[in-house]
C-alpha cells in the first residue's frame, strides 16, 4: 500500500516539476517565405466595398464582436501579410504570404503538410495565425473575422473568406529588418 502511494506521489511530483519548467519565449525572428507543398487552402480577404460586407453592414442582427474592414490600425499597399502555423518546435513558420493591396481583393493560398509527417505546412484543423510586417518593419498580430467560424482553420482544398481584421502590435515578435 505504501509503495502505491509513494508511486503516485512520485508521479504527481514529476508532473508538477515538469509543468513548472514550461516557459513561453518570444520568437526573435520571423520569416515570411514559405514552401509550396501539395495541398492548399485558399483564403480571400474581401475589400470593404464588396457587396457581402455592404449587406452585413446594413444588417440589424450583426454580432457586436464581428469586425468588418479594419478595426483600429489598417494595412496599406506594400505591407507584407502572412498566414503562419506552429512547427514541431513551437516556432511560427509561414504557410503563405503576400504583399498587401489596399482596397482590393487579397488572395493567399495556404499550404498544407506534404508529404504526410513532414513539418512544412499546416495540419488539417490547425488554426491560421495571421501576422503583418508594416513598411516601418513593425510586426502586428491580426485577428480576423471570417464569413463562418470554421473558416479560421486549415482544411485541405478548402476556402475561407475574411470580412475584417483587427491589428495589434505584436508582443511576441519584435520589429524586423524589412524583407524584399
């Protein structure tokens, strides 16, 4: 009986100690380059003048949390936008990026893992992480409003429509040298 309690206590102690060692560390570099793998998921960012957004703006039953267009800061033509995933080491890796075009459609093909088991793209069901690098080299995290909530995750051969974005200065990643 004592051995059982000691074993459970020992196992509990190991779990407690190992959880205390978990530390969140800010990533000091971010790379907006990506690998074109086999499967992809298309993401379309609708401009504010698009009829779908106009209809939603007229709606009385609009969810107060929904962002249409930009909330607070916005992107301008020439800013770099990317969709990221976390790799097996917990770092952000780019699955797609593009140079932003203001007041226009922006399409990003988000690349998935290929071949299976590789660590070179998004996994099925993984949430898309958006980052932007403005022309002053500052990095922003982007929270998106999708046409439907399930559009926030990667699905092989899937598609998403982004209706709005909220930019927040990144606390995880510092400003970087501008990539060309």
